[in-house]
C-alpha cells in the first residue's frame, strides 16, 4: 500500500484531481510542464519512504522515483494508463518495481553490466523478423557517441528534437518555437535527424 | 531525407496496412534501409533519454528547493517559538497598559473627533440647502463662519435638529465645550431616526475633562447602552476600559 500522504500532499491532491492532472499532462506548453512537476512533487514523499523501506541510497531512490514519475507521465500521455487505479497507486507500483529491480541488481552485482537502449514502444509494431533485425542493428549502436553528436547539433536542432521526443506534434512545435508552419517544422526536424546521422556516421567510419 | 519521412510515417502509424507490410519486408531485404530504420530508432531513443535527463535535473532542483524550504521551516519553527514567547510578553505588557492602566478619556474623544468630525457629509443634490452651506464652510475649515450659518438657521427655526447638531459639533471643534454641551442637551431626547447627541455630549465632557465630567460622560454612555441608542457599540467598547 502506498504510504499515507502528509497534510501538504493531501492539500495538493485536492487542488488538482487526477482528471485535471491527466488533462494537463496530455496538453502542451506551460500547463503540461507544470502538471509534470506537480505529479512529481505531489508524491515526492515516496522518496523518503523508499529510503526507509528499501535501504538504498538517496541518489538511487531519487532516480527510481524520478524514473517512475517519468514513466507514469509517459503512460498517461500515450493513453496506456486506463485510470483503473489512482495515479498515486499506479505511480507507487511503478516506483516499487523500480526499487525492487534496483535491489536485485545490487544483490546480484549486475549493475555494472552494460545496458543497451530499451526497445521503443513503436518498435513493438514491427513484425518479429523485422524487429529482430532492427534489434541486432541497434545493439551495434554506439549510444555514447550518438549522444555526443546530438549535443553537437546546435541548440535549435536539439530543442526541436527534444520537443518532438516529448510528444509535441509539428503544429504544436510551431506555437512553442519560432517556425512559421508545421511543414517547416517537419522539414527542419527531418534535416536535423539527417544531420545527426551524418555526424554520427562520419565519426564512425 | 526521403527515407526518414517514410520511416517516420510507419512509426506514426500513417501507412496503410499494405505499405506497412512492404516496409517490414524492405527491412528484411534491404540492409541499408534496415540500418536507417535502426538509426532512427536509436536516435529517437537517445533523444528521449536526453529529454528525460533534463526533466530529472529539473525534478532534482524542485526537490532540493522543497527540502530546503522544509529545512527552513524547521528554523522558522524555532524562530517562531522565541517569537511567540516574546509576543506573549508584549501582549501581557500591552494588555496591562490598555486594560489595567486607566484610559485617557480625552484621548478616546480625540480619536473619535479625528475619525468622524473631519468632514461633514454634504448633499449630492445640485441645490444646496442652508444646512449644506454650513457644512461646506465647515469642510473648508471656516469653523466660525460655519457656526454662524448654523446659528442663523437656529434663529429662524429653534427646533432644526440638524442645525443644532452641527452647531454643537462646530462648537466642540472650536473647544467651546459649554456651548457644545448646551446644543447637544437641546436635542439629546429628540425622537429622530438617528440621534447621536448623547454620545456627542459624552465626548464633549470627556474633552473638557473638568471635575465630575468623566463620571457624567460614563453615565451617558451607560444610558446609551441601556436604551440601545445610537453608537451603542462605541459606548460598550469605551466602558470596557478602566476609567
């Protein structure tokens, strides 16, 4: 069972019901950003509770909680969260699972094992044979280098790609950045991806 | 670029079923295309990771700020304890000062005059009556002229309640207490809708502060309370103080 919230947390909960929070998380701009921060803050008392319960370091527990909050936000945004439980219960379950994973890794000394990037949700749509090929190719990806090249892309491209990864449509990006139309956003975004590939390949070969 | 657009269309689920199958077949048959798709997925993953990293940084800042504010709350609580003790002492001292130490009746009267006799309300009508003329003079600080105006009205109509009341107020402001008392006494028992003459009389006595004036003022205040007259609340407030 999730721990009992403090008075201030309860007040926050009353301030924005799950429904309102979900609506804002599915939105864009400042409302969405505030909703994400609100979800994180409202249940951040789980961190202290986690420290006591799982006997892990504050940094580990904080990471587990932040990852859990981001995962829940993602689930809400892509409609995977069906509202069968409250956000609090759902988040607590995800957080608990992450802490247990962390404990397992600690006890079996597996934390040093290289972690490959997880399969993106959209990849599940691929047929098994195609998915297997893509997985094998992705395993060869030098993610550190790719990350380095992403940071070399320049602020405009980076910002554009981050908004895209955050689920903003090209039309919504027009409102956030200084592009004239959604078509311009799309062309620029694809050019940025192409540039990233060129940067990555140049260094690689 | 073209392939990127095509790859994105697939992952955005924009392709018809037939083209989706063709897309997957192309991954199997075309190594270069498969590499492009793998790059797209890897890039998307790394961008997402970067995004989450930024969000986690932001969360960390928020959490630290929240914790700092909690720590500050602890310090504030300690400060509050000391402040509360200091405040309690101040309350006791001031309580003694206000409730145990005898109050200055003149001061109470001064405060009332300052608050309510600063200006007199003039009719908003375009046509001023003679009482309004007196009040305008009063508001302009022309007190002797105002008194003259009110007395002129009284001379023509000795029962003019408003003129007598204002003549009393002007006399009080001019520190002509005997005259003020005489005017207020004339109307203190008049049955009009609102008659504050008794408290005005009490105030005049409190201001004059001759021997016995304080006791007489106190008696008037008690009458106001007993008879539920105008300014009953003020009378109650003043009588709660030690005279």
